[in-house]
């Protein structure tokens, strides 16, 4: 870290005042550096945009290469293999992002491992890219159009970085009882147009570092962790001190007489207390029965598993009542 800051002083032609701390709270130990925004002449310190974007990273890579040596092909292949399923922005994602130079809302990526020689670095890399695109599809960030062609959301990189930051926040939120119910829960990015009815436990609120957009993270009863940007309706609910961490939220899309969509946002209170709300559980069980669902098994741990158990118990009672009615009917 000291060497990197010395290199930066040379690049920027000024002495820098800084402090740093090493963190070991993720799978990759890393340093956080706080830099005073004044140069040695007492003027505001201005860092060129391109230097922030890639210059500092390039200097750090040079230092690491000098210390560790160049990565072998086997090292690079293994690193890419580990990146396929990671819930963060990776070097594979950087390759995908290069296919969107115009920064469009969505873009096309062609990835066909069969076009490269089997066993070659290029061929293995294409396999990893195809697997990564499949992972992005699972997260609703990409769509397989067939014929080795994918449509990728233009903001997928921003979303992945948001997920990574939110995972770190979850470690901090652990002290306040807002942990994920189960680490196996998949992450999904839910847009306004995707919402019909979303229910679940509020895990976190946050703000995008680069866009300043506010977002909400909900552990849905559908078994997904939903990331959604906050609409006017959600922000209004928050101003009314609703949607606090660990409360149970219901968000439904509704339409005006003119056909204009909006969201109806409800806060049903503490998520743990909801598990004792027989009226709610009975209504949800009835709705599931009408959809043809007769049984819900516990597949997750934590709060979500307890929710599944509670719904399952009310479904069982509904079946018993139905059998009782049928039995009396036959007796007549």
C-alpha cells in the first residue's frame, strides 16, 4: 500500500496525505485508503477520471506482478473458473462489458466455445464465459436467445457491484438481526416492470455509490433475494417510517383507470411477529390453494424456513377441513 501511494505521488506530482486499514472481512483481504482532498500546495486535489478508472489499478497490478511474478496460464484458467458463480463483478464480466461500448440499455454477446480449439486457453475461456452468462441469466441479468447468443442488461455491471456491496453490508447488519435466512438464497434484480406481487422481509436499504439511486433489498417468500430500485411509492413509505429492516413488506402493481401503472406498498409489521398472524397465514394458504398448491415444504433455514413451516401448517389445516366437509357430504 505504501509503495502504491508513493507511485501515485509521482504520477500526480504532489505529496499525498492518507491513512489506510487492512480488512479481512471478505474472502479477499484488501486495503481501504482514505485520501485528504488537498495537495501539498493547499489546493483542492483533483484526480483525472481516467486515472481513477484504470490508472491506480494499473499501478497496483505492476507492483503485484513485480512481487509475485506473472500469472501462468493455469493460474489464469483457475481464477476464471472460480469467478463463474461469484456474486460480484469479475474479470469475466469485464470481458462481457467490452461488448457494450455504446452503453446501451441491453446488448448482444456471442459466445460459442465450439469455435475454439478444444483444450486451448481461448477455448477454456469461452467455456467460462458461457458459464458466466448462464449465471447472469439465473440472476435475471441476461437472456439466452439460442444459437450461442445472449442479451445482457446494460446495467449488469452496476448491479453486480451493488450486490457485492450489499453482501458486505449484511455482515454489518448481522448485529441487528437482518442476516439472510439462508446463504443459498439466489439473488435476483427485480425491475418495476417485473413486479406483479412481491412479498418478503426487508433486509437493507442502500444508495448506489456512482448513480446515487436508492435501492431496497427484500428476502422474498418466493425464495429469492430481490434487489429493486426505490420508486416514489417506496420512498413515500420510508418517509412515513415504514419498510424498516426486518419488517414484512407487500408490493403490488396496480393500474389507474387510464392504465397507468403504479405500486401499492404495504408494511405488515415485524416479520417475526407475522409468523403468529393467523389471519394473514390463513389468507395466504387460501390463495395458494386456489392456485393449485396443496403443500409447502421447508426448504430454507432461518426466518424464511419458519415462514414456509407456518404456511405449510395452514395448508394442512385447509386440507383437513376440506376432507371433513367431503366426509359429511358422503355421510348424507
